[in-house]
C-alpha cells in the first residue's frame, strides 16, 4: 500500500492568459485538489495513490497518463462509459486575477462510491489495519459533488479512522459547488474521524460555531489544526500550543494550487516525522514554488529543488 491515499475528482484544465471570450490559445493540462496533492507528494519522494473516476474518453486518458508520468499510483482509477470527464477553465480578465469556470455537474468524478473507497483501504487483506496507507487525504470538494460522493467520503474517513490511519481534511470550500450551511452539515460529520485539518482562516466557521474554533476542534480529538492566511503565513495549532511560520517573500504569478502545494509539503514532512516547525517550513516552501508560475501542479518541487527557493532573486545556477 502507498504512504498516502487521496480520494477526489481530477479534471482536464484549460488555461488562457486572457479572457476566454476573446478566444485564442489555451494550455491543456489536468487539475484537481487531491490529484495536485498526490503529485506534490510523489515529487517529494513518497508512494501515493489517487482514487477517482474519469470518463472512458480522451480527457480521462490524459489524466491517467499524467498521473502515471508523475509516479502516482493509479490502480484505483476507474473508467466509466456512463459519464464524462469533467473540465475546468481558467482565464485572466486582469493581470493578477484568475477566474474559474466549472464544467463538472454529472461528471464521472461525481459517481464516486463508498464501496470503491472502502475496498481501496482494505485492498491488501480484506480488512483494514494491515498494509494500509499511513494517511488518507480528502477535501471538502468531493462531498460537494453529489450525494454518493458525500457518502463515499464519509465511508472512507470512517474506515480509515477505524484502522488507525491518519485522516487529513482540507476544507477547500467552493461557493460555486454548495452553500456554507450545506458544507457545514457534511464536513462536521467527518470531524470525529479526522486527525489533521487544513483550512484558510475564513473557513473555520464552517466546521464549528464556537467562538474559539481551533480550541473547539482540538477538544474533539483532532490532533492539529493548520490554518493559512496567504502572505501572512501559516499556523499549526495543537494541544501543546501554536506555532507560526511566515510566508516566503516571492512574486506571485498564479495562486491557483498553492493550498494543495502547501498540504503536500506538510504531509510530506509529517511522513518524515519532522517537528511542527519543519512541517510548516516545507509546506510554505512548496507553496512558494507553486505560486511562482502558472499551473496547478507543474512547478511543484522535488526534494532536490527545495533549497533553491532560498537563492537570491535572479540567481543563475551554472
């Protein structure tokens, strides 16, 4: 079994450097929060698998090929003839603003089932707990896709928790997919089974109504609550206290995918059993690499790349 299993929807992505209505050239790639994290972890040297469904079409084949090329295990990728591979379009109506258009309603990714998630977590022996991944990573995007995907996410975290597998949840709220009350109902049901929470500072109220949300979440048995605030940096809250790490001073070209890069760096350091400050350091470094160029995952670092971010601006390595 891999170190990490991620569950979610991958889509084909189209990127334009100007407003899509103007036409012109676009860049074809793939996108998806969970597959981004999987690629980030694989580049950092970990064994990681991605579980999801794609259409039995050329876009679906592109997703499979890309993930395989990035050393992500695709044994749990399911092709279906009944639904299409979703796609997402990014354009730039202004030089520093990225606009997102979804075309995913009824997509193959929304057909995720509880049975296939549980089967992936019990694949080696038929029962959880033996040769299972160390971490299951899910996001708040998947349960927003459909009722079956919501049930599948809950079944996955329940199975993982029962097996002693760490469960990582990135809130990743998407207002275009569902309302905050809908998200609150679904995501709060996951919390009893979650080990680590990732959230931006404006997402915590989705998880709890408490005046001190981090304290409330930690009191339920969650081990750590990791919050991010862009250029202000990131914080890890545990029962032992709070540690802050500043964001690295880099020029932001494209912020899409930065949160996934951060998560991949943090989970990588977790797998390496590094202390909290080192986890935050690798996470913010991975995020800094991501925002420096266009694309969800293309600029994610390898371990060899990590020290390069400390080089002076404009350095030429010869």
